[in-house]
C-alpha cells in the first residue's frame, strides 16, 4: 500500500522578486552596519554591574 500525494501545480517565479530580494537583503545589511559602526549609541556589553559615574 502506497500513499500518493496529489499533483501540485508548478510554482511560477515572478521575475521582479529577485531584484527586490537583493535590495531588501542589502538594506538590512546596511542598517545593521550603520547601527553597529556609524551611529553613536552605547549598546556595547559590559561585564559586571554597571554603576553610573564609574569607568569600566
């Protein structure tokens, strides 16, 4: 006894999706790089308890 899966229609890939995918991935990489290296935010990890006014 074998189970047969129903036939599926072939997937048609839209030609415009590849450039959109490249742009989205590039934008995500650019935003992550900007937040990590360009934007002056203090998100770096510091070990131990941090008290204001104390240098680590």
